[in-house]
C-alpha cells in the first residue's frame, strides 16, 4: 500500500490529512476516476444533467423550515431546519449518489456498488441504479442489517443485491472494507459510489462538491428570509457527508460558527463511543490519513453508537482539518440525548427525524437557549426517521415487531 499524491486538484489533501493510501490494484482506477471527475465537474452538459436530476427527481431545493414551536419552547435563537429528509429516498445521500453515478455512466460502467450503515446511502444508490438501468450491489454490516431491516428490504425492492458483512464488528467500517475489496476485483465494469466524505482522493472532494448544494441553498434561503447569515450551522458527523455539505458554503464566512455533532454513544469517556474528533488520533485507514479511534499500535478500535450511520471509527479528512484549524467545533452527543431529541422534535414540530440527525438536534436544544432571540441557528435534518422507529421503540422497552 502506498501514498500517491496527484497534482490534478488542490484537494488531494486537507493540510496534513487526505491523500491516497491504497493497494496497487486500485491505483490506476482511482487515477481514472479522478481524471473523469476533473473533466466532468467543468462540463456544462454534465452539470445540466446533474442539476436537472437534483431538481426534478430528488426534489430540490430542500425546504429551509422555520421551527417556530421549537424556537418558542427553547426560548433563545431562531431555529431553522434544512429539511434533507424531504428529498426523494429520505436523506441527503441522493445528492452525492446522482453525481457519482453520472460519472460512472460516462465512464462506461454498468454496475454500482456501495457501502451503507443506516441504509440511506444504499437506498439512494439502489434507486439511481434502477433509474439508470444499472446493476447494484450493497455491502452492509450484519449488525446494521438487523437494526435497519426496513432499508434492507427497500434496497432489495429496488433491485439491489444486499450483502450482509460478517467480518470485524459487522458495522459500517466493515462494510467499507468489503466494498473496497469487491471493487478491486471488478474495476472494469464497476464503480464504487462512496457515500461519506472519507476514503482516498478523489472521494472526499467529490462528496464535498456534490453535497455542497445543501449549504448553497441554505445560504440563499436564509438571506432571502432573514437578510443575514446564520450565527451557527449545526449538523451530525459520522464520516461527515451531510455536515461537509452543510458547512461548505460557509467555511469562508468566519462569523458563522460550524458545529459538528458526533456520536458519543454511552459517553465520550467510555469505550462505547464513536466520538472520533474528541477522542481520536492521526492515523491511516480506508485509503486516507485522518483522525481515527485506535489503540497505541494503530489498530482501529471497535466503536459504538445507537446510530448505524454514525457508527464509524474515523472522520473525513476535511473535517479533521477544520477541527485542527478550529474553524469548526465538534461535540459528542450520547445515545440518551439523541433519543430524547428524536422524541422532542416529533412532539414539538411533527417531524420524525433520523436518529443521526437527532444528534445535531440534541445539541441545538442545548445551544439555542444560550443565544439571543435575534440570533439564528440552521440545523440540517439529514434524513427521515422511519427507519429508526423500531430501534428507538426497543430502546424505550417497547417491542413493535410482534
């Protein structure tokens, strides 16, 4: 395995983070993917097709919703919710999948493969594969197939083959491993659609760019509604795709606080956590240099979260850099706090939000009362929570499967 630095894009690295740490079998294919991306991201025909699918298939722009009852109840800053849960397939994942699948199509690929944790990226990939008439295979940790049965069936309904990964902890990191191994064996006809802002270059850059539609829209929407920028933008962070999309267009606006909410699980100071930035250290895993939860020998730790989508032992390299530069703040939210937020937003605003998103909402519940009434928070609701209802009920001691 070696580190390969390209000169084709300024975003091969994010400070000391990023790069390509990959086996030789993938080096040439990643070069082809990077070249294709560099070509098509400036191609007017590609951009027209991409934005047409976003608007007329994925249902963009997504709503920037003023959470009036939540604002009044918490008694502080105005709270706006960027409603990615209203996208087709029910999450932000569709934005990036459309972009990468269009590149795959132009490269002549006939099969899409992807990893998934909570299942939303897998559902989005299966959806676009069906739309484009492509084969699709999804790799998902066996543990996650059990807690996200609804999304497993949705993927199968869309025509995808779902592989339950039984290696390691049988969660998201193991699904990424399995997908990369599969890709290395069939690069001629297959494109790996990586769903988070992680992995070797050019994946973090692609995900950043395709997901940046979130912050481009929210900035325009808040300026039209309030006539000023928000004081804070809050989003949940596992690998970091919805958060980097939520932050992207505000990074140069230094007056806007960027806050990422990690899964603290049973507590940041316990061994049952996924709070990478708070607890992690610099390492190399999944083709990138970033921050990871690992032991002194560099072996990746097992991690835990109630959220299958945040149950990842690392974070994307751009988030690692934003944390190092102190441009963004990252906080841990426990299972209990996220479940409380899941119930709160349902009863207060009539929104059943993904448990991933509820990590961000839980922090907004703490932050808003500390701010003035003339200040503004935008919180990204990255997905809808239908998939989580059974597991949250079980968490509360209610079995709805019977």
